[in-house]
């Protein structure tokens, strides 16, 4: 069991790094990674112009597994954590959103913008 958890953790970190590179190629500046709050963790905080994105990254072994990688309760936790962090990263006039990046071997990167509209 511990080996499976370590493998998943390693896959997640690799996925987060890949997501950062992908975002950079799309013109985003990475402000922070793996930011912990009392309400949860934000994988990536990124900025492009006046837009701040709090990004949840999900990495799975297969594309099929991505269909169930993110759900409303998980997004709600990300939104709660982002709410705490907004004053740290967003200034007057900045827009804020929550995005999800899904990564699986052979499936490329799927970027879901504005995944949480709560």
C-alpha cells in the first residue's frame, strides 16, 4: 500500500511540473506551487495579465481514469483554499478563477478553464 501511495505521489508531482511547463508555454507566469491552507492545498497559482488562476492538477495512469479524477466536493475544497489565498495573489482589478488540468499518459493535457462557478 505504501508503495502505491509513493507511486501516486510521484506521478502527481511529475504531473504538476508538466502542468507548469504547459501553462508557461501558454503565456502564464507561475506564482506558486503546492500552497497549503487550513482548507486545503492549491497545486498551482498562475498569472496571465490581470487573471489569476488557482489550478488543481490531476494526473492519472490512463485517460479513462481522468473521467473520475475531479468532482464537485474536490472543487469546493479548492475554491475554499483559493478564497483564503486571493488577497495574497490578486490585486485590485485582477480577475480570479479556478482551473483544472488533467494529465494522462498518451492523452496530452486537458485544461478546463473556470471549472468552479460557485
